[in-house]
C-alpha cells in the first residue's frame, strides 16, 4: 500500500512564500510522474504542477513563473516551491503519485494567502 504525506502548508501574506513537501512510502516498484493539485471552496480540483520520473515539468498558466516543482527520487519526495503568493492561490493542495495500476493521493495540506 502506498501512502503520501504532505507538509508545509500554512498561513502567509500576499507576496510571501511557502514550500510544500510530499513523501511517498510503501511498496513502490517504479516511481513515475508526481504532481500537485489544488481545490478551492466551490471549485473543481485542478492541476498545479507535475514532474516526470526525469526532470520534465509542466505548470498551470496561473502559477507559471511563480511556482517550481522538483523531486528527490532517493527520498521519494516531491516539492513545490511557491513564491509571490496571491489570495487566489488559497486552496487545499494535494500530492499525487502515478503508480503502476492506479494513482494515489495524499490527505491534502491547507494553504491560505491573506491580503
């Protein structure tokens, strides 16, 4: 069973920064793509950033130039560095791991950006 644990969320003022971390544990034969999604109240869950087993990345248009996704394969950990945060970034952020037969999700971590 694969388990994902996120950390790093919290309260921050507009223009501030946060770094989210997600560590995968359990039986993992091959780690493929990992990513971050977010869901704000009343909205659908949306992709924020993703990274392959290599270093190829993609970002939502709303966060390009402000967020950076990276990974440490030795630690089975993916990071999301968030800079120049805006109130519209407020959401629950979820870590995602693409497994051999299914995707796995973390419980989420709250990010709140206040003006």
